[in-house]
C-alpha cells in the first residue's frame, strides 16, 4: 500500500511540474526591475514642464526650498532659498538615476545641495566637520500623484519633490525667500510675547526664520508643554517637516501671513481659517525649566542682534565696536561655574564682555550677578559700549527663558517684555 502511495505522489508532483513548465513561470530579475524603476523615474522627472519644487529638511536641522529643472541629458538647473543670491542665480550641474539596491537620485556634481554638506563651517555654516548633516543622494520612497518622497542615503535627510505649476515657473524661489522677511516682521512687534487662539485654546508662540523654527507653548493641566516645528517656505507661507497638532487640529502649513508690525497686529491662516495674533505685555505661560536647559547645553550660543528693544533690533548701538560681529554666551567658563557674555569685534578676532554668576529662582527667572565688568581684549575708550550693554544685561528684573528651536533660546526681560535677546 505504502508503495502505491509513493507512486501516486510521484505522478502528482510530476504532473504539477509539467503544468508549471507549460505555463512558463515568468520571474522578473531584481536588476531588471530596478532598471525599469530607474527609467520610470527619469521619465517622470524630465517630463515635468515647469520643473519640480524641492523641500529639503537636512538631518542636522533647518530647512530649504529648491527649484529643480531636470533634462534628458542628465543636467539639472537649481535655485534655492539658502541665501538671497541663490534665489536669482541658478546653477547647472549633472544628476544620475542610480539603480543599486534602491533607485536613487544623485546630484553627482557640485550644486547648492553640496553647500549644506560641506564639512567646512566657514563655507555655509553648520557644525565643524559635518556641515548641516545633509545629503546629495536620495533614495526614492514613494510616488503619490505629483509628489515624490525621498530620503538621503547618507544622513537620512528628507526631500519632498512637488511638480511645479505654470505659476511657479520663474519667480517662485524669489517669492519663497521673501516669505522669510514677511513672517519675520512678527519679531518687530513692541512686545515679545504673542498669543493665538486655535480651536478655542490659547497658545503663545515664537517664530525664528533664521533657524527655520516655530514654537508653540501651552499648558496641560499644571504642566508646561511645547511643540517645535521645523519649516521651510513657499510663496504662500511655511511648510513644516512633520504635521503639527494643537488643540485637536492637525496642520502642516501656515499661509497668508498678514503682518502689521507698526500696529502690533497680524493674522495667518491654518487650514484656511484666519488666526489673529495678539501681543501681550506678560507671558501667557512660563517654562520654569528652560533656564537650566539653556545653561547646561554644551554649546556656544551666538546672537547676531543681541538686544531687541521696543521692536528695534541691534538697539544698543554695539556696532560702535569696530568690526562688530555679534555676541557669544558661554556657561560654566571656570571652576566656579561662572558664565560669560562676550561681544565680538574686529570681525570676530577679538572679544570683550562681562563674567558673572547666574541664579535661577523658583519662578523660572534667570538673574546675573556681575563678577567682572569686562574680560578679554581692552577696547580702550570704547569700554563705554560694554558698559552700555551691561546696564541692560544685568537688569535686576532678570530674564524668562523660552526654547525656540532644538537647541535655541530667547531671553526676555521678566518685567519689560519689550527687551529681549535671541540666541542660536
């Protein structure tokens, strides 16, 4: 019996194998599929009549908007919002569609994308040896209608390509860069603190165009909460890296900024609904732990403007120091855990400023006790500039601290919200 069963099984599998051969199973080789995908993406990129809008979010932070025009000859024309110069001066380079394990878009000769990956911080800022931790080769993740999602092969940066329309052909990048100035007018209000109401809940917020960050502050019960969104811009407003959710409202864009800084008023739109910006003399919410975080970050904090007073940036006329180049805050500069605030001059080759101890009270106010009026290079008669700075820095009211970005902070006078300084 067992003998017959074995025979029947052999016949069955033989017939099955013969049937499969008759149907001739089609197996697509992986390399062939990759090449097909490569050709498909090449066709999609080059047949976009008005090019592509690129929203790049480097792994190291910040964000940028680009305009790409790809040709069938493997050339690409690029402009971007890195700087005002790059909005009008495009650059031509080459690109390749690479078919390795995953189809990838490689910008294989020098273009504006490479500036963000340059390890020399003097080229385009960023961290020494790492630049902005960005990419210039991206793997295709998915294609959805007229949008392509990609991820950097080296650092994991996020790139979104959106097919441009006729209206986005010539001046799109220039208009996108101008959006920074428009939204930056929010920082020209008399008072630092501002409030918006979303879905019947009040939020205070800050916006920092120079680091591409917007922060919202609120309370959950007795607990202070904060959400930071990294954004880039387009002609309508700003686009966050990830969707923001506040008071049950989810949104990834804020549009139609209408800022009247001289009237200390403004509006913007979230999901098509107008939101009013209301200036405040006092903070709506206080982050009592922010001062300690600010002091303990292992970072040299830089401020381009130093103090803004009554809506006027660089209000203390610190440019009387020859070659003034901003200010640097350093914590724990000696064994006594003292801090220093240096004003840079002679194009940053020299520095001078106070050394002080820091006290943080139970209300989350940071206060400075002067130990030394001016440490560093002797500015001669211009010591008067340092003293003018010290009068404001050592104000007895002290400062509230607000985190405005991943490692970025603002100090706001605790009694006079017209006086504040931004560090990044």
